[in-house]
């Protein structure tokens, strides 16, 4: 009898866990590259890529929240040939003027760099009902490689984008970080370079805080071989940016590509950062800046697993911040991946650390967004059999 009751309890627990996880992507498709954004009127949006089984490229989809549930998947119909790459995942932004912009990467197939890609964007002027013909983010033919982009909405309602570009005025290793903004309904204009020798293979981060300051974070190549995270800020709407400062002097010397970028968020007390490094420790780390990027606190370890990567961070009002990441876990003779989380108060003290997924699943590349002062939304890619699906849960 006792064993029977225990079995019922385990079944109930499994059902409860399954209920908390909701599938977003279409059945029978390979889905990945989740990203969370928001509409101009406050709705939450999750986007992702879907491909046919065995296909190398696919189409961008998104779903819009209604009372903590999401709509059926909505296709960005002109986004063809999208290359699934979770560090270079597609992004969608919603401008206050009603325009929706979807940005994504495709393969370039250029002999000068076999890994080269191009960035395209497509726009909808009627809330996603129809989409315009895609445009290349860069018109200059000297640019044959654009990757690792990000977008945000500026205080004036325009959209800004950053990306890594092959164009540079040095023979040193790395890419150039470019910045451009939209001009009404005319797409992205007035591109300008902001930094050279940027690590070619890590996600960049672009963020507008509640004060209207524009923040950029990326992995820089310092003194030819150090690949550490840096941060720069504009307090004049993007007209100028500060010199980029290292958020932590990890001094990670690596002749290779980490494939994991930084994350940042701001509340009333500080800028908060999360990143992966193997310099001065291994795994995901956290620090904050109390003076808008002039100085940074000493880094603190977040993960207990050395190979925890791909952190994301959000602020739950002014009360706390929460980070998520993925990390490998050995199960028998194989490795799965699970999603970890950590919650800290505004002083940086750890409030809670735990796991969102079990060791028995293969879950990667989480993204996170605060829903209010107490709850967060987390979306990620989960492997189920031979396919992957995009799922979300509230915590």
C-alpha cells in the first residue's frame, strides 16, 4: 500500500511539473532560438525559429500573451532562409508608431569567410498582418559578414540595432561593432562604428533603461588574446557613447570562440550584469555598477557548474533580479542540459538558487522577462525525441 501511494504521488508530481511547462511551437517542427520582447502597449511576446525536420533553415514565428497565456504561433511570412543559431537568435521589436520589425540572420556563403552571415530585417506596418519585403541591414558591399545583432526601442520611439561587422581599419583579430537607428518608416539609417577588435562569435547586448540611457555590452579582445566583457553607455540618445570599460578584469586568455555573450538590466539601485568566463574562475558570474558604468563591483560566482553558460537577467521591479542559464549534467553515460536560476536582492545578496528543469531533460538557451515584482517568464529550447520545441513557464 505504501509503495502504491508513493507511485501516485510521483505521478501527480510529474503531471504538475508538465502542466507548468507550456509548448509554444508547432507540433512536428524543429523549433529553437527563443527570445522575449514586448509590445508598445505592454503585452509580452516570445519569438522563435521553426524548421522542417532535417532542414537547415526556417521561418520566424512569434506568440503574443493574453492573461499569462499565449496566442497560437504567428508567422513572419517574409522571413525565409532564417538560420537557427541560438547565440544569434532573431529579435522582434514593436515601435510605438505601430511598426513591427523582425531581424534575423542568414548564411552568406562567402569564400572570404566560410562562417560569414548576413542580417536582414522585415517590417510590418499593420501589427503583423502583412510583412514587407526583407531588407539587408547593411547596404555597403564591403560588408560581407554581419552577425550577433541586437535591437531595442529608444526613448524617442525609434528602434536601434547593433551588430558585428567584418569592416574595420586594423589587422588585429576581431569584428567591428556597428550601431544604427530607424528613421520613421524608412528602416535603419546612419550606421556608425563604435568599437573594433570585438570577439567575433559572442552575442552582443543592447538595452535602453528607464532613464533613457542606452547600454551596450559585448566580449572584447584585449591585448590580442584576452576576451573579457565590456560595457559602454550613451546618455544623449545615442549621439555619443562612453569609452567601453571592462565589467570585470577576468583576463581570460583564449584563442577561440566562447559562443556565449553578456546580459544586463537596470533597476533604481544599479546596473546588473551576468556573463560566462573561464578567467579567474569558471562558469556564470554576476556584478553590478552603482554609477552607470564608471565602476563595477567585484564579480561573484552564480553557478556551481563550471560549464554553465548563456546567462540572461531581468529585474523584478526594484526588489530583486533573477538570472537563468543552461548547464550540462551527466546522466549515465550521456550528457543532458538543464536550466538553472538564481535570485538576488538589489544589494547583490543571494536569495534563492535552484533548477527550473530536471536532469532527465535536454533544455538549453533560456531567456527571461519579469512579469511583475514577483513573477518571471522563462522560455527555452527543449529536446523531445528527435525534435526540439520551444516552451515557456512562469515562476
